[in-house]
């Protein structure tokens, strides 16, 4: 009987986690890709032996940022209709700013300027913080 109760409890917990995964919007999925790639990139961007891996991560980041630009944040629905166009224009400009930062980091990595790449990587945090404060729904 205890085993049966345990199995039921475990299946309920797993169903809750699978429901949460289904709730992620396409934009949130792109943001998850960027978060994982940024974590890995931050650990290796200064390592010349991982130059090609870093370039591949940067290409992934640029693609995710580009794909994200075409998606609307969840918060869009809570913005008054009259303000939505400006909200989305500002969001797209923020994604362009992020993409440009990724381009600069990629140029530094390709040129073997790893200290510069690290310094440029540090600019991503403030861009992320600014974007999340403006466009991410609480």
C-alpha cells in the first residue's frame, strides 16, 4: 500500500513538471537556449583551445536572439493596445542591442582577443537586466 501511494505521489509530481514545461512560450524556450549557452560561454570564452566551441556558442546565441526578435514577450498582452507598437519596437531594439553585443564578442574571439571577449561578455549582464526589467512579465 505504501509503495502504491509513493508511486501515485511521484507520478503527480512528474505531471506537474511536465505541465510547466508545456507552459513555456516559444520566446521562453529561446531565452533558455541563450541562458545555457551564456553559462557555457562564460566558462570558456578566455580559453584559446576552445575557440571553435566558443564561436559555435556565439552562433547559437545570435540565432536565438534573432529568433526571439520575431516573438512577442508574454507581457505584451498586458500592455494597452495604444502602447503595444512602441513596446514591441523597443523590445526589438533591445534584441538588436543584444545581437550586436554577441557579434562584437564573436569578432574578438575570432581575432584571438580573449581578454577583449571577456570584457565584452561582461556587457551582456546589464543588457539582460535592462531587457528583463522592461519586457519580462513578473
